[in-house]
């Protein structure tokens, strides 16, 4: 079986070196670079299974790279951000990042998050174990192919967007807090702020709702959280 490929993009060489050591120890194939131009080239030619992407880079910053990649592929992206850059983290999520990790971070924790994201995005060999297709009037999801159709038209979602909407749609009418969604959808107890969920919900509404300002499917339960209305 082929090894998963991870591209690490950071201009701090100690970060790339340490992450490369940890990832290779866990049998990942790893490529590293310290600049955005090379990162885009590697993303297109090497075709990684996941990208760890620093926000602050020479020539092209992480947000610009994320925006460009999202126009070309759905490769999972974990953004690295400095502590206190709340606005930049939200912008990164808006551009399509699946997750973020705040510096300084534990390399072991980041590797665990990488594994969690890859587990979520992999299509299992035994498709029967990966969940049932869900169909509602004007809306359907297929976890085997990870395809979403809205009113008969295919909608492209990032890996984490699909995970979130499938989790909610498979439990119609059930209300979840943002903290619950972080723990259940992001696959670990999250140490950051739950605005990550808010950003993903907003992006999902822009993609699947006829009128995002008046959502038909993804409902806000004020003071509590979110639910999927079948």
C-alpha cells in the first residue's frame, strides 16, 4: 500500500526539519519547502495527500496559496499560524483551509491531527462500511464518493466541509453546540476557538443554500448551536 504524502511549507527550517522527522517516523512520505512559489509547484506536480501550510511566507503568503489551491483541488490543508493572529486564522479558514494549528505547537499533536484529517478524507476499500448516502428534497450526499448534489448540480466541498455537513445531515433535527462539533467532526478535543465551526457553516451555506441569508438546511439554534433541517 502506498504511503500518504504530506507537503510541509514553512520558512522556519527548524519547523520543517522536526516535522519531517516526526512524519517519516510514522511512515509518511514527506516533501518540504520554505517558499510559496515552490509550494504551488509541488502541490501541482507531486500531488500530496495533505498540505501543512504556514501563513507567513516569502513571495506568496499562506492565504494566497490556499486561495489558489482551492480553485484547483480539494487537497486537505492544515494552516500554521502564530499565536494571536485570530483574524488571519479566520481568513485562512474562509479561503478553504480545513484546520489550523497555533505556533508554538507539539509536533506529536500535529501528526495526530494530520492522521485524523487523512482518516476522514480517505475512501475506504470496503465502501459498505463508510456510511449511507443521504437524500433529501433537492439535496444529497454520498460518503463513498464524497459527492454532494444540490438541486441536481454537483457542489465541490473541502474535506472538512463535507465531514461537517454529513455529520449534521445524518442526524437531522439534532442540535449540536460548536464545541460538540469540534470534538466530533474534527476528531480530537480541540484546544483552539470554536469560530472554526462558524466559518465552516458560513462557507457551507454559501455553497449549498439557495439563499445563505435564509438557510433552508443548515439552521442556527440561537444560544445553542446548529442543526440540519431535513
